[in-house]
C-alpha cells in the first residue's frame, strides 16, 4: 500500500512533467472505485491545463485552470503513471487523462480502493474527506506536542494514536512501527503513560523516518511505482517492520510481531518500553 513517502515521491516525480500540460480528453472505464467516478466533473477537465501538484496526507491534489482540483487517493493498489498515449489500455486502468504532447496520465487500481474526484480549488481542503485529516507531519507545523495534546483524555495504545489519520495525516503502519522503534516506545504503551519528553522524541522520529524514506525514494513493498512506472529502485532500511524473529539492530534480541488494532506490529522487546 502506498504510504505518505511514496505519495510524496510520486508527487515530486510527476509535478514537473504535468505542470503546464493541457488535458485533451478524459476516458473513464469503470463506474466506481471506492466511490463512483463522476463522469461529468471529470469529463469537464478536458481543455484545462495542470498548474501544480500538491499533497495532503496521502491525497494528491492536481490544481487545474479554472479553479478545479483533481483529487486522487491511491488506496491499496493504485498507480498513477504518465505513459505514451498510444500504449494500449492495461487491465485495471480505470481513468485516463490524455494530454497534449502525446502522453496520458493513467490511474490503475486492481483492488479499487482508490478515489478520484473533482472539487473547486478554493474549498478543497475544507471539504470532506480532506477536512477530516489531522496535522500534516511534514512541512514544519508538526511536533510531538501535537501528539501529547491529541493524547489527552485517551487511553489507547500509542501506535493507534499514530495511525489515527484524524490526529496526524498519513503516517501509515510501516512508518509508525519504525518511528516507535527509534523512539524506544512499545507500540502498546497506553498514551496516558507517556511523558512530554518522550512525546517530543516520538514527534522527531516520525519526521525523521518519513523524510529518510522520501530521500530514499519510497519503500517498495509491493504495488508501488513512481510516476514514470519504475519499480523497485529504492528500498528503505527498515529496522523492525516485517522482521519477526530477526535480531534487533540495536540490542540483538529477536524482533517480535503482535497484532494491534488489527494491524501487524513489529517491535523490539529489549529496547522498546
Ligand atoms: Zn532492541
């Protein structure tokens, strides 16, 4: 599943190739992903130029001329790639924007948990589902103090707080596990038993793991490609995620896997408390 760093890497790779390009034609091949694909507003994108490509959490926001923004979420298996227009349509290619210059921007999504919809640019962040997103972990506004504030009055495991997109937008399972490892916090530690310095440390490690993953080009677990369709170019060094039974890189004890709130969770019983 693409997580925030993968979406940011995709954004950076696509933006320079999309900016200034005009959409000539829109083709919709399925009725619905996670929600129906609305033919009329998507079709009305024809004739408009891309201005810039932004990101909020795991949503990509393509601002177009005429105050329209195309919002795309890749769900579990979505891929957004720019390919030659003449390339035959692939299985699961649900939406295609044919651009001037002979390319098309295509959205493939075998599992169809993704989303694509159009909103007026001015209100796009204030309307659902984007309005419900918590603070953006990158960009300078976020710190561990935000986590401490969000934890007040709650008793859930710290990992559940990190994965709550209404608290912080888009950290995801991989990076939650890695940030908790680096912060030395057990994933199941209740949030009402974490001191302010430990929250600050956790905030710093969240930012660090996301920024390192972006710098490395995203974590290629599966179903991830950058905007040019290249796969498997990069791999972030993961300390605990997916490594049950392997030695902890810090203390050598075996990494343990548990299921927390329905998600696979990896941690070191030696150095996470
Ligand atoms: Zn350890």
